[in-house]
C-alpha cells in the first residue's frame, strides 16, 4: 500500500522477476507470490490514487503484515502519506500486524532519510543514527503494540528490498 507513484508496482516486480518493468498507474491491483529464502508470501499491490483509497479496506481481511511504500523524495506528500497510513492502522483487521515501511527512491538527492521519515510518521526511538534501519516496538498512538521497520530502498536497483521483506 502507499500513495500513487511511490513505487509499489516497481518494488513488487523487482522482487518477483528480478527486473524493472514498465509500469502505468495501478487502477485495480496486482497479485503475485514472492518467494524469499525461508518463506513465500502472496503480495497484493493495490493502486494508490486518492479515488481508489476508500477501497483499500476491502483487502485487509487475513492480512499477516503490511508493507507501506513512501516516496522519500516527495516531501510535499508526507503529511498525506502519514494520514493514509494512520487511517489504515485504525482498522480492526490490521490490529497488531507488523508494518514494514519502505522509504523508496533513496537514490534521489533530496530524499528524506529513513530516520526523517520515521520522525514525520511520529515514530521516535533512542537509536538516534540516521543511517540505521529502524525497528523496535513502540507505544506511539496508531503504532502501539506493533512491530515496525523503516527500511530504505531503491526499487529500480533492488537495494534494501530483500532486507526489508525478510525482516
């Protein structure tokens, strides 16, 4: 899940096929099985345009984990991404599931660091190093009682994708 143009489809197919595919804005969804070293997961890539977001809740049933993709280069939409993520995490079906937040497009010069994204989302930690992948339990509002990880990535190269997925 994530806002439109965050890189969700690029991430899915980079992990599934090992290559970058030409994408168009996802209006519905893409569903693929992604195989990691120790497990396989059925991944639902659901479109992110604002007109589609009210339909997201129809995909929550039986969800075991949530991957939320943030375009770390698009600082102007960070508040919007935060609101949408918070709205999702208030849903009962998503109670207590682990949350992986990919901060995509880390190769772009003005990309927010994972630490900055975590702060923008209201996640605070005592880790304090901006380079670190952040993952600890938290008691902050909608993240209460959940495990989360903020993982930097570059969808087009695959950097950081498997580290996050296998977390």
